[in-house]
C-alpha cells in the first residue's frame, strides 16, 4: 500500500517535553493544566518547514510550523503555530490556491516564481507576512533559535466569562538567523541540519526551552481595538495588548521511532480542553475542518488512537470501529450515543452572540493593509544590513517571474513604501536573465518558497 504523506509540513522533527505554569493565569481560564503555578504537563512537539517535501532541506527560506500536543488530564490540547506572528491570508476560500502556488507545477514538476508572485501580488494582504519570510527571519539558524506565534485569536474561558488571546512562545536560546548565502551553504552541507541540531542538543541534555505568553483582549474592547482581532494577517499591537507570561515549554526527550511518532503525529485545532476555545477568526474556522480531514485521509479514521496521538482522557460518545481501531482510550469505553437526557453530559461555553444576516465573506484589500508592512520596512531601515538583505532576497526570487507578474509585484511594494518599490524594481531587473525563458530560469530553484 502506498503510504500517504503530508502535503504541507512534510519535513519535520519531533521531541517530547513539558509545559510548566510559571505565572498565575487562572483568573482568565479554568483549564486544569493552567490551574496553579509550578504545575507540569507532558507534551509532544513537531517542528517543520511548510512547503518542501519530506526529503527537502531544513534551512531553505520558508515559514516554520510548530505544533504541540499538550497531554492534559482533561484531554489533548493541540497548538499549531508558526514562525511568523501573522498568516498570509484571512479568507479561507483562498487556502487551496495559497498552498498550490507554492508547490510544484503540474506541467513541469518545478516550483514557479511566476505562480508564487502572481498569487501574492493579486492578494496584497499576504505582504505583511512576506516581509518577514523574505527577511533573514525566513532562514533561522535552527528550530531552537526561532520564536513561535499563534496567528489566530483563541479564547481563555472561565465558568462565566472569556477573553480573546493570541499566544507567543519566545525562545530562550536567542533569535539567530542565517543570510541567504549561509542558508544555501548549509543546505548543501547538511540538508538535515535543523533535525540533527534538535536531536543532538536534547541527547546532550542541553534542553531547548521557550517562554509562553498571551496577548489578552476583553470582549468589550474588541470594537475599539486598533486592528480586527479576527484578522490573522494583522499583528496585535503590544501597546494595546501587552504580553502576559504564564508558562514555559522545555523539550527534554528524543523520539525512538521517527515514523511511529513524528510522522504519525497529527494535530488539529478541534482538540481543545475546558478553559480553551476557538474564536470566529475565518482562517481558524477553516483550519477546524481542514486538519482533521487531512489526518483522516493520511492516517485513517482512528488516527487519534495511535500512541503518539492518544489522549489521557476523551469524551467520545460517538465512537466507531473502522481501519486502525485499537481499544486504547481511557477511561473505559463509553456508550456510543448521546442520550436526550441523563448519562454523560458535556456543555461547551457559548459566550459569543451575533446579530446580522449571513452573507458570503469577501476579503477586500484596503489602505490599512499596507500600514504594518510599512512599519516592518521602517524597522528594517534602522538596520541597513537587514534592509539590504530583504531587497536582495526578494530580487533573487522575483527575477525568475514573468515581466507582467514582476510589474504587479513592484506596484504592491510601492504601496508599502515608494523607496521600497523602487529599490526592489532596480535590484530585480538587474538580475533578470536576458534572453532566457522563465521556465528555464526555474531550473535554479533553491527549494524554498517561490523557489528561493
């Protein structure tokens, strides 16, 4: 039987660890694993690139995915976060094309800068995230040297109230990045450098760790908050929602069976526990469907019963048989139906109320979409090498796109900042191969986003 592989996040490394509560947060959530300072909960983590196949290099330019399965006494809580504080799109209907534009073209089997930049420039809300991916932040030194961000709004819930939160998981190893040249050299020297680094540091008992923070927004403050909190393409300003520390994650044990643990691990935002809930964020709502569906396709209907995914507790009254079934859930198997009254009951907190008509969601780009990318460019300008690297990284990639797509992309960068658009245009056009077709140019594909 041909084994089904991940379409995205295919190249990954994993390890076990612990979540420790470092600061009181029980005033905001009734989650048992966060109930008291010093409480520790075991977890499994899987870190990955996004675009490349399983055999691809770790150090290419890309977003990194960071997934955690926290094994609480109330069930598994899955966190699926990223190396950027924002997500490129806010309309779930764009998800398939957003993914496909970064993958290999069906006609050639090659990644295409034209396809990549055509989609991105046609959806300029992506540029707030692209500004970071094409900076040196897009080529970190290792998984250990990267900060981790929950790009969606979630909820901390008590018995009678809730607040919206975004989670930040900040490295204690210090942020260290590679230049494009260093990343390319490492790709050639050791394509598995990040996987090796994580394994070897844990084996030497030099355990990597990250501090965990929450940005908090009260429901009453949502309407006047500086940005739409349900828009994952926008950062929440720290001035309006400062970071509140509440935990620490430490990875302290390597896996013993890469396929059985790292590859069969599955994560979904529908894996929640009392005290934690999802929000109306459209991309999060899309992820609620997509991740479980992908797991059922890849691992089978009973993926949650595999050892690496198994919960210490599960409320599961709609239990079924099927391929891969094992009687591995605790407590004892429950009746496989939900009675009208009596029996085991579970009530989720429904704290949101909505008024208005249902209508098709349409993501429109407005002037404010260029504000945060402009802030990033201004920050880059304060560090000239960072600004230079960003322009060079974009130009190297964009120069492989068609002339029409290049011009569209210059227009978007020009709306972010006039000087940025001009600098990228000049640097890109200087690199455009003369008398060579775009398809031939694609042969220099470097394996990361857009072929870079």
